[in-house]
C-alpha cells in the first residue's frame, strides 16, 4: 500500500492537529467571504483537512499505514 509519508516516520499527532487547524481556518475564512477562493482551492483545503484527520485517527490507533481505511 502506498504511504503518503514515504521515507520516514509519520507526522506527530501535534503536527497533524496544527495542519488540520490551519486548513479549517482557511476554509472558515473562505466561508466568511474574506478571500475569494477558486473552487479548486476549496477542494484542495477540504481534501488536505480530511486526509490529516484520517491519518491522525490511524496514528492514534497505532496503524498509520492504514489511514485509507478511516473516515474523516
């Protein structure tokens, strides 16, 4: 199975939580109309946030390689 974090250890829980918060802040800014994002940017931020949430759940379960099995 392909691991998105090839070549080393998965990110820490703290790092993932920071990344999730960043993407959720960006999505909230877009929702408030502070920035005029393209649909592509919205999709990208949503996908990144969802991915980090899945990986965080998998890491908490001790199975980072199985992140694709999780739901965000």
